[in-house]
């Protein structure tokens, strides 16, 4: 089931045409910017933190998975 948020209209048809795996690759690639040398785990931590921020601000309805203290 696809859920929508206020960011989807910005992408328009691109959202419909882009596989989820491509969005995941782009998200990791972008979250890796400026943290070179700290590894992919730090990039994933940044993604989790951003998801939590989006959820807490009512931008996405999906609650992120529970985060560990080191993720905060």
C-alpha cells in the first residue's frame, strides 16, 4: 500500500516511474555526503534521524523503526 505525503507532488510522475531500490540508492548516496571515512553505518543513522524528524513534524505518517541511543 502506497502512502502519500506532502513531498510527493514535487516529484510528480518521477515518483511513479522510479523503483524503490533507486530511491534507496539515492537516499544512501545523499546521506553519505560529508561523512566520508565514517562508513555506511553513519549514513544509515542519518537516514533514520531524518525519517524521525519527518515523522515528528507530521510530514510522513509512517513511524520509523525504534532507534537505538547511538542513533540519536
